[in-house]
C-alpha cells in the first residue's frame, strides 16, 4: 500500500505591512512539511495562498482553498484575519490551524490554536513588570482587536495591583508617523510602554522613540522600557542597530533556548532558509501546527475535521520550545512562557521562564488575578 497523500492549505501574508512575520511563518510551515514527508509515514502537499495583508484576500484565499476540497489550512497572523475567515471554516466544517499568539477570549470547534493564549504571554509579562516596580504604563497599539484586548487585560491587572494606564493610543496598521504619540509618552513619563503595534509600525516606533529619547538625554531602556508580546528576532533585525537592544518580549519561544532539540531546529531552519527571515516564535508555532496536523492525519486515517481534531488532542509533540500538547476542551496548546530581553545582536536573553508547560486559559477564568488567589498563580522562574 502506498503512502497516503494529503493536500493542506498554507495561508500567510508574505507581502504587505507584516510580511516579514508572514514569511517567517510560511518558512516554519514549509520546513515541517519537508520533515514530515522525509519521515515517510504520509505525504503532505502544501497549497500556498498569499493574501498580502489584505482582509479580503484572506476571505478569497480561504474560499479558494476550501472550495478546492482542502479540509485543513495552516494560516493567519492577525486576529482580524482569523476572525474574518472563521465563519467560512465553520460553514464548511474544515479546520483552521492558527499558529499565532493572540488576545484570547475565543474558542471554535473549527480552529486549532498553536500560539500563546493570554495567560501564556500577557499575564506573565504584566506580573514580571509589576515585580520590578512597574506601576504606570502607556499603551501604543495597532488599531484592531489584538491591541484592544491585550490593553484591556493589562489595564485590569495593573488596576488590581494599584497601578494604572496613563495613556492609550491606537494607529492604523502600517502607520509610521509617531511624533505626537512620543510627545505624549514623554509628557507622561510612564514606568514602561506596552507595545501592541505590529509590523512596520512597530519598527518605526521603536527607532523613533529611542532616537527622541537619546536626543533629550533620556536613558530609554532603563527608565522607560518597551514591553511587548509580539516582538521577535526577525523584527529586531528590521529595527536596526540603533534601537534594537533593551526591549522586553513575552513569548513561548526564543531562538536562544539552549537545548539539543532547539539547536537542531535552528540549524535545520538556517540551512533551509539561508536568506531568512530568522526563526522566531511565529516560525515555531507554524512548525508545530504542521507537525501536529500530520500526526493527527496519520492517526485518524481520514481528513474528517472531527476525527482529526480528536486525534490531535490524543498526541503531543517534542517542539523546539519543549513538550507541546493540545487541550481537548479549548483546542489551545499547552506552552512554556518565557520573558526575553533584546540584545544588540538582535537576539533575546531569556531572563525568566516557567518551570513547565502552562495549560491554556483563553478566557482567563483560572489565571485572571481577580479570581485566582496569589498562591495559585503560575510563576516564572528567573533565569540566572
């Protein structure tokens, strides 16, 4: 009997305002496809669609892929693109394998979430900042649900600890003019800036903010650090040497994880994609999604969404970040939170991490400090 062949959709924006991240995610998915095919248990045939960062392009791409009989699609970076196409997957009873950290407060029987939920990125970051004296924040974000919801979580968590959000600004995706925002920040002088800008907007803001502070004699990384839940290695390289260091990022994966599994992954990725972008959490999450999908297809023996979904929750994966498995109730992944500090070499030094994978809590019913006693909160271990 020959190998079973499965066509899968790949839906990432390799062009557009967040094309750098999209290319890193595409590369992670393709590397996993090649590894699966080399293992010889089944063959995956990727069908690639590039929406170029346009919401309508995601709808068109999803309709084309599912209309061609494909039942499983790995794709989307932004929450706006994911929410735009979920109804299409629910209508056709197909599975979207969504490999990006996101703001939470969502579950769908037709979405498998392999990126971090809010209790795996925003909550650990806020606690890390609070423990280091951060009580006042200024929020700057791209004007869509990712920023709105993360800023809400930050605001509520700070308020419980006696802190506050001193200012909040939203700008269109792709916006690169930040003079007024920076003046507002400097007038407020918060303990930290919470950055939910994405793509080129984030790179311009970090450069302009550092440059303005430097011109006014302000040690920005020390006095007003920028913290984020989305900043990754390829984006550090895009920021440039003049403003790349001293930023905090909360993530479940950094290329600097020092394990044999991760060293093998980063070496394989660099050999396959020497032109980049550098591997990142988004790369790894796409890589995980394809491997979990392949293992589920092999176990299920069918592409039926319900059968594959059950099979995916019955298995785990030894990922570059560590062991990963899906929670069958929420279809979100158990992942290991970490805090990184960016360096002049465009990498992250891991300054804190969880002792083990943390179960997903997309609605913050277990992790929200309003309902969880302090003694039961999952803690990050400071890395010496």
